[in-house]
C-alpha cells in the first residue's frame, strides 16, 4: 500500500528546511512516500517548460538524497496542463527533458498532474500520459485527472478512460474535493467511472489552502477501512501550508494506514499530541488565553485559528 504525504497546496511553498524535517517525520511515522508537487513553485506548474536553475536543482537533489537516507520513496510531480499543447511534439520534448533533468539527480518516480485547469480534453491528456508512461523507465505512472472528485459519469471521464493505458494509476479525492468521509462503495463507483483502473486517494485532509487562517489539527476521521480491500493503491495526504502543525493530523493518518480496521481517532490523536504537541505549540507562537475544551478532538474537527489552536494544545 502507498502511504504518504504530498506538498500539493496553493500558497507559499514550504522552505527547504521544512521539507527536510517533514521527510524525516514521514520516515519516523511509517509514511513511505513523499510527493513533491508545490502548486506555486513556478518550475512545477506555471513555468514547467523551464529547467530548474542550479540552486533550485541542488536543493531538490538534497531532498531526494534525504528521502533515500530515510527510506522514503520520493516522487516528483509535474503539472504542465496550463499551457501544454497535447499534440505538439516540441512541448512533449520539453516535458520529457524536464523529467530527465530531475531523473539525473536521482528521482526515479514521476507523476503527471492535470488538475485545476480549464481543458476537459480527456483524450488529449490520455495521449500525453501514455507517451510519458512509455518514455519513463518506471513501473507505473500516476496521474491526477481534471475530474478528480466525485462519482459522476462524465464525458471527460469517458474520453480519458477510452484512451488511457490500463496500468496508469489515477488520483481521486473522494466524493468531494475536500471529503469529510469516503466509503468503499463510493470508491467502487469511481473505479468504474475510470474504466476499472486502480485509484490512489489524494486525501485533502488536513490541507487548508482554501482557508489558510484555519488549522485542521484533529485526527483523520470518516475513512472507510474497507477502501484498501478494493481497487485502491493507497492514500496520499495533502498537508497544510503550516509544515510543523501538519505533523499532528499527519501522524493520525499514519496510524490509520498502519491499521485501518483497528484505527481509533481519539487514541491516535492522544499519541500524536504527546509526541508533537509541544513542537506544534512552539511553531504557532504565543498562545492566547482561552479555556481548554473538554473534548479537544471534536473541538478541532472544523478547524481553528492559530491562536486558539496554540491555547487549546498548550
């Protein structure tokens, strides 16, 4: 099972030091995959055609090396959909050249993201995905489609599925973009909508780029343990803009993935709070003076601001 974290949010990317720290956190918590996909890193998305400058490439190489030391699989994601012309040979050559640049520093897994763009040309995206999958010496390609949430039957999904290679793994965020709960039955329908292909959960918890003033610090809840008995390759959790505070909920994600059937959100949160609470409070700054709620897990469920979080956790 794939068990990991993605830096896949909109907003200021994490610093190099924060990334190194979170890679080590993944290793300690048994999260085996790190996906590098910061939306507002220009070389990932807006300026995907441009090679990484030397300084940025050196930092990326350091992340790859740290992941290998920590026993964490490093996946590099590229998102060319804003401007790539699907049947343009020069564009494909530039895409492949960018992939070769990161492969040269030790990246052995590349993902292709089509999310959050206007194009609904599923056939065009499938053709590029298939070509890239054939060109890269890796076991399987993971892609994120435009229609990455829900269980609907759409023309886009039909066109994508008609041409996409059978071995390509498809990201899916659940019944919603930010899903409060994900059931096995919903997964099964989504699998059918994507032509029976294996899905990889891009879980948008605890990500907060849609409301950066809120912190989602409580435990993961509402995930059906039966998901992994179906055509589900695993779960990748999208972290918050705030790197260190993300450790609290991500530690509970790790607990769920270790034992989906035996997972207890409250016990998991107590463990995470004991392990990371002091570090999170320090990262949030000086706590405000508010009463500690009787049930912290429920109080944190809908997100809180940083001052309140620091007070309740301290």
